C-alpha cells in the first residue's frame, strides 16, 4: 500500500500500486506534463521493442544468447542510423553521447573518449533536428548552425577525466579529434577551428570535481547494485568509497551538498557486520549533513553494536 495526495482535494489517502499510478497521472495532467509523459512512455516502449528485435537478430547471427552490451550497441547503431536518415542531428549527437557512456560502462575508455570528442564537434556546430521538413525549409534552416553552437561543460569535464586516466596529452587528443570530425556529416566549421575552441576549455592533468578513474560518480550506481546482487560486497564498497570521495570534492568545488545515496549504499558494511566501518562512514556523512535524523538514529544503533 502507498500514501498519496489526491489532486482534486489535496487529501492524503491510502492506495494500492495501481491507484497510485492513476493519481500520478492525474497530477501530470494538473501540472500540464501529461502529454510529455505519454510521449516519453511511448518512446521507451518503442526502444524496448527495438532492443528485442535486435536481440532476436543477434541470437540468430551468433547462434547463442547475445550479451546485454551487444544488444545495446545494436540498438544504438540502428537508432543513430535512423536519426541520420531523418536529418535529426541533435538526436544523432545525443545518441553518440549515449554510445560514449556505454563504452565507459564497459571499461573501454579510449573508445569513449573518441565518441565524446565527436560530440564536441557537433556541439560547436549547433546541430538541430530537421525531420519532417522539406528541402526549402532546410535551405533556410540548415541542419547545423555554428551561431547556436556551444560546448557542454559536462562533456568537456568527461574528456578531461578520461585523458587524465589514459595519460594522454593535447597532441594525441587533437589527432583523435580530427580523425573523428573528418567523417561528420553536414558540418560547417572546420575541424581545426573547432579544436582550437575545445583546446581552450581543457585543463589536462587535473581531475574535474566529481570524477574518478575517468568517470563521474553518478555513472557507478548500476555497477554497485550489480556487485551487491552478486554478493561482491568488498568490490562494491571499494567503488562506493571512490564515488563518495568524488561527490565530496564536487560539493566543495560547487558549494552544493554531497549526494547522500552513495553513503547509504555503503550499508554493505552492515551486511558484513563491519560496524566500525559503518560508523566511520555515517560520521563522515553527518559531517556534511548533520541534521539527517535517520542517519543519526542508525549511528546510535551501530555504536551500541560496537559497545556490546
């Protein structure tokens, strides 16, 4: 059972899972977000159908069950090809970024770096989606317009982190950038001028706040959950400690709060009955968020276990 607020009278009510979904949809209608929600839901369904078709096709080709990574690559390649045929270059750019993230998940850092450099080339040239428009409209509104181009700070930071991890300098990055940009479609700015703009934003040799081992701390949560399911608790704890240090550095650099979920995920110490380690991480978290009553209550329980 769930507790939800009804939009018609703002009364808190006890509901089933199905009733909770109905109330959530009612709130989306009230706030004017229902159409966007339905569109996103439809896109998710189409994506899953495409993944399933890809899985079946790869199963026939390989003669065995394909890996989830193979399925995801098949789906992303098909998606990007369709976006290119439709002249949807902003979407093409976004899918290229998803490909980079997939490579990061697989631990293929140099491949991810190449895709991210390609993304920067698109960003500087101001991509747009043009599906459904005729040739005359596209003549007046080209697929790329550098006047609207700009680098995304998160992408630049990821490139900087990966370059640091791989020990690459600017000349190597430039060569890789130029190779990736030469085959890009409908581009108006020259690769060399784009590299000059990107180079001015890179601070190589420095780890960007929030990153470790060439990745942002937010990228590790699925891996942590998988390690916990496999009962690889020591590996999960090691990864979480790196993520916690990264969120602390980012919080200090930006003046924001730490991400509490990564501290909570270290409940693996509880499963291991490593109460001393759990006490240390709780005290570390409360040093950042001293008014978290749930964490303070858990700390009391942990301390009582240590004392007994």
